[in-house]
């Protein structure tokens, strides 16, 4: 057997040994010797994690030059912060320190030590660790924000993973905006308050003064023009900046870009005088149901040609103490898909499934499933309030979705509801539900051959549910 094959075989044997029963200390020493001489990090990493590890062997493994082994050592059950602190002070490799910076059980002193590391990756890992005190994360953010240069999807992902929705961290990155993705990501998160809005408008003003076509100016201004919280001062500043930008690019830009800028200018000019703040406040402070519906409709009428993001309106309505299932149903009889789509996403994130059921009953459960996915809670609320067959043919919607959009787990959890709603032929062809259907067939038809023959005659063309089919069979054969 060749040396490489022998080494591989021994490695497998030792990995298997370390995965089983307690390993005697002499065997531990032999595996340590073999793993060290053959530079087998996998074996050494497995060794450092076993129960009953000899303390001297653990001390030796703590000095390993293999990152995999050191990470295993750091994650060994019972590892204390003092152990890590002593080892950390000696470690220079950023790849190991990144792993440690993501741990949730270190002391403040260790996190503080890591925050001063020169490695950008170590500091980003610390910034993303929500177990680190916010004050220290803010300190780290101030060192990272001026250096941030990623202007792509990877940069967006890094910001989302590291900052989350923490306003104070976003404000730091928006103090001196280094890339467009910082602005667009902040806006997409719906965390834009007035100070952040001020910085974004200032960024657009700065970019708009350049004598070059800058698609980002248009994209950000378009997005901002759809924000309900944009006040009159912001509108005036954006209009001034875009009109200057339009004059700079109209002769040396693609006509499409110029057209987009002009559309955004028109969109901003169409906003109600004084902004939308007063209209939103009327929604929030409505003291009775009639006033609430009227305030919402007034807001919609003022913004119907503005293509606004209605999430801020949805928040105001969903959080209003007067909102009930009946009121939501009444409102959505006359609203459009765009509005109830915004509301549905907000309601789903808030777990207000009883209100989602009211929306689905007045609009379309099928379209709702397309927006937020299948939620059994919505269907149950619809069943509880007898929505089926009244405002909505729920059977049709579920039939078209339950084999594609609905997970097997959701189907199994709602087997009784599906058996009562889904057409018999589709029910019997479902790999998930057919076993439950078979139980029902056995209970209802038993050993009665006449019943089975009648069932076999009717089932192929039957449009109703399985319980309805079995009732028909029994009525014909009794």
C-alpha cells in the first residue's frame, strides 16, 4: 500500500475512533502524535472536541498552527472567556479572530480587544454580532463606514447582515456616504427617518451637480419621490437638484434617462401641498370607524397618481386600535390590488392573520398566497368566519395552489380542512393527503362491494369534495 493511501486509511480509522466510545489517554497521545506528524487538521480538530481529553494534550492543541484545530479548541464545550482571552492575546491570524468575533459568549474586554484589530474582516464580524453592546458596535461602525467601497449585491448583503435595522448604525454609514448601495439599502429597509432622509437628499444634491449622467441620481430620486414621509422641504430640495441635473444631461444623455428625470420631477410636483404628513396624522388619530375609513380614502385620493409605497399607510392602519376584521373587509371591498398587496405584507409580518382573512375574503385568496405564501392561519380564520362560499370560492383557490405553493407540512397540518375543500380527484392524487383519504374511504365504504362499485363509477367525473362524493354514494346505495 502506498504511503498516501496508508495515511488516508489511518486518518479514517482515527476519525472513526474519535467519534465513538471514550478514548483512553495513551490512544489520545498516539493520535496526537500521528495527527501532528502528518499535519492532519481534521483528526486533530476531532481530537480536541472529545470528552475526557487529557489536559496536557488540550494545552498542546491550543498552540496548533492549524486554524481548523484552533477554532475547534475555541468552541470546545466548557471553554471559558479567560481561556479565550489568554489565547487571543497571542493570536495574530485574522481568519481565526473572525470566528471568535462572531461568538456570543465572550466578555466585554475580549470584544473591546477585537474591536481594535487592524483586520477589516474581524471588525465586520464584530459589527454583525448583536450580542456585542451597541456602543461598541457603533465605535466599530465609525471605523468601517469611511472605508466601505462595495457598490454591488455583495455590499448590500454585508450591510444587511451587519447593521440589520439598527438606526444608529445606519446613521453612521450615512454620515459620509461612500457608495450608492448604502443609500438604496437603507431606503429598501423602510427605516428612513427624517435625519436619514436629510442625508439622502444631501447625497442626491451632491451627485446631481456632477456634469455626467448618473443613473443613481434618478433611481434614488424616483424611490424617494414615492416615500410618504417626504416633507415639503425635502420635495423642494429634490426638485431644485433634479431640475439642475436635467439641464446638465438633457443634451448629452440617453433620451430615456432624461425622460425618467422629467417623470420624477412631475411626480414630485404632484404631491399635495404641505406633504402627506397631515393626511397620515388624520389616519392615526381617527376617533371612530367612519372617520378612519374617510381619512384613509382621503389619503389614497391624494396619492392615487403618485405610485407611492403604501407601507407607511399600512402601518398606520394596521396599528390603529379601531381596526377590526369587519372594518378591514369593508375597506377592501373598494380598494386596488397594489394597496391591499402592501397591506397584506405588513399584516403578515405583524402576524395579523385574522385581518388577512378579511382581505382574502373580499379580494382573492389565490393572489394573497402569491404575495405572502400559504399561511394556514389565514385559511383557518376564513373557515371560522364562514367565508367559504360567501365572498370567495376558497375551494377553487386552494385547489390550484395546494400541490405547488403549499408545503407538505402545511397540508398535513390542515388535512381535515383540505379534505373538506379540495375536489375528490385532486385529493386522491395528492401524495401527502391520499393516505388520509384512504382512511376515510375505508371508514365510509368498508367491505360493501356495491358502495365501492358506485364510488368507482362516479369518482372520475365528480367535481365535488370527497365527503360529498361519499355522501352521494351512500344515498344511492342505501
